[in-house]
């Protein structure tokens, strides 16, 4: 329907669902990276305090993959299990 230069389209719920199913089948939607919910995560300051290192050391470890950060809501967090492994001397 055309009114005052605007177009109005009427779609049934079944047509909308069919369009959604078709679009979903042809499009790969990537969800943002989410850390595991059951895993304890630490902030940068917590890790620095626990390990007694400088922030530049933490940055270097992240760069080399020694201690990998997890992106969580636009912020970096570190897995407590990895930090504990460093503290206990398991990870060298």
C-alpha cells in the first residue's frame, strides 16, 4: 500500500517465519566470544598481585601465549586455573 510516499507491507506470521528460516539457513551468524561460565576469571590487577609481576610482564606473557587472556565484555580476564598453574610451578 502506498500512502503519502510511504510503502506499507503486510506480512503474515507464517511468511515472516519462513523468511527467517530461509535467512538463517543461508547466513552464518557468529556470536561474540564468550568465556566458559563455570570458569573463574581474574582481572589484570588480581593476576599482577597474585604473581608479583609487573604489567609489562603480563602483557609480554599474553603476547607470547604463556598466559592467554580471555575477552570478556571488552575487557581482558585471565583464567584462574592458568594463574594457579604458574604459582604452583606446573607451567614453565
